[in-house]
């Protein structure tokens, strides 16, 4: 009787290319999760609403949608390695745009920097995911991709840690928020509580609820006196724009100093990552990587022929939609956990970001565990189970009070950990390499869900509050669960 041979996840001949390609997963993880807390930072530094600040995430994730298809056309013409090098170059170039953005204090330029960075990330993700799938037997492709994707959250964790441990404590707006909380006179002086002591040119509205300042800015009028900022939910975050607007109107040089200092603090990490990406680009350029070209040098089938094949595979089409809603749910949860912590629990930016880091540690740990469990449990069954879990924890974030609700929001990450690579692997399962290249592009384009849904949630927060806004990710988990159920009942049996 012959013993059954164990199929390797990563064959020895592909070990070095696998390691180098996996490093790219960590690099784009950093960019993804360093951007999330910047929505709250720019909201304060530029004195804009959550909905307006969400344009940063919209620009970031729209870049994926715009560049994924050109990236796959580039891969068809050249190679995975060339596409990865182009991606790294755009990544570093986009990070450098933060120099003029910070020096001129232009929020639009920061959005442009994010947009260009994701041009690079679109090249990286479009190339790296199918590249990893091709580096070994098809039987272990989804497991191999889960293993490589397990290192993506490590980059995310580094990005979050830099934002929490280095950026947030160094921001002057963080210091101002703390001074308001302690009701220190240098900041409280900007809050208007007495009609007889209105600043020059300021006018109270008829309802005596708001004051129009000399520069046209509108702030709250604290007719009944200041609330207790330490115990009144939402009072501290409501006071922040009032203080900054009054500072801008009546102490413009002081406001400019605060803004320039904080934008310089934001610029620093981008300069470091640009340098790291450039060094890795040089290492990657001189490394020998497999091409996975056909032996007879036959060209891939025409674009529209492959496109037609993909459109007739329900497993793939539904997978693209499931990926869109998954990425939307992930970005919404990780971006607005900071708003949840600051507005519902009264945490500082650094403290709220700390819970984002805990969520990411849980995410990383859960992904390694899920990669192991996939040796015994079907990916589609795990996807369905974890999507139901994600919905339940999101409902907890909506209905449970204070810290309990925040912890429920944190635990969503345990459920999200396997979703991206699992949906990716299921959707591309059974495709030829040339079909997987184009299929990968559409799956990367679906990352635009992070742009559209996050912008939508930002608008919902502005109008209805942060708790209500989490019905959006809850709905996404329902749709992901339906995809998992469809795979169990139909796609896993049809094998296409």
C-alpha cells in the first residue's frame, strides 16, 4: 500500500520568489492602514466634516478601480515582475506628493497623493495575488494565498502603530483636545458662552444656538454654559471644531502654526515609507523571479474572449460582488472605529487608534488560525460562518453601550480575517493562468467598494451619527454570507 503524498503549500523552487512577493503584501498593508486614522486627523486639521474628510478614502480606493485593468493589460504584455516594479515606483512617487501637499496645506493634494499611491497598489495587488496562486499546485492555491495574505496585516499593524504611537501623540490638535477636556483657559477662551462678550464681528442667530464669526465660520453658542467635557458624550468632539474655527478667525497665525506643524507630522511617515519602498524596489529588480509564460511562447487568448469566459462563470461574477462588499465592510470598520471610540466612549485619537491595533492583532492571529483550519474545513463553509459572525458583532456595535459596543466592533476583525483571500481564491478557482490574470484585475477593481461605501458611511455619520452608520457594514456581511451559502449549495458542486 503506498502512502498518500502530501501536497506542498509552497514548493522549494518557489520559496524565495514567494518570500519577496509576500513582502509586497506587507508594504501595501502599511499604506492601507496608515491612511485610515488620517480621516480623523484631516477632519480636525482642515476643520471639515466627516463626510468631506472621507474624500481621502474615496481617492485612495478609487485608484484601485482606475488602475487594476491597465495593470492586467501590462502584465499580459510584459510580466508579473515588471508589474510589481511599476507598482513599487508609483507607490514611492505618490508618497512623495505629500511634500507639496503639506507645505501648501492643500487637502486636495493629499487626496491626489493617496490616489497615486493606490495606482501603485493596484499594480501590486493585481500582480501579486495571481502570482502567488501560480507558485505551486492548484490544490493548495487558496491556502497559499491565505498564507501570503497573513503578512498583509503585519504591514497594516505597523501602519496603525506608527499612526498611534508616533503620529497621534505628536499632533498639536491632540494636545488642544486634551486642553479642552481639562477646560484650560488658552483653549476655552475660544468657546462662546456669553452674548455680552462676543468677539469682534460675531453675530448670534435668532435661535441663540449658533454664532457666525467675522470670517463667516459658524460655531456653537454655549448659552447654558460649557458641558462637562469629561463625562458628556460627544461634547468634546463637538467643541474641537468650535475652538479651531475661532482660532482661525481671531488668531490666524496661531492656527497656521498648528496646521503646518501637524501636516509636517503627517508627512514624516510618508517620507520613510517612500525610502523603504525604493530600497525594496532595487532588491526586487535584481532578483530572479519565475515568469510563468507558456513554453511555446503562445500569446494569451484575446481580451474579450477571456472576458466572455469570466462573465459566464457565476462563481467568479458573484465573487467580485462579494469582494466589493467585503472590502467596503473592512475599510468602514477600520476607518470609523476611531470615530466610534472618540465620540461614543470619549477616547483620545491615540487611545481610539489603540483599539484599532488590537483589532488588527486579532485579525492577524485569526488569519493564521483560519489558514490552518482550511486543511480540514471547506473555505466556503468558513466564509459563511465568519460572515454570520461579522454581522452579529456589527449588530453589537450598534446596540451595545459604551465599551461593550466598542469591543464588539473590535471583534468584527476576527471574522473578517479570512474573507479577502478566501473570496479571491474561491472566485478564481478552476481558471487558467491567463483567465486568472484578468479575473484578478476585476477582483482588485472591486476594492472600489472601500471608496464608495466608506464615503457613504462618512455622510451617514455626519447626518445620523456613528452608531446608525454601522448598518452599512452589517448589510455587507449579509451579502458575503449569501455568497458563501451559494458556494456550498451550487458552486462547489459545479467546480466552475
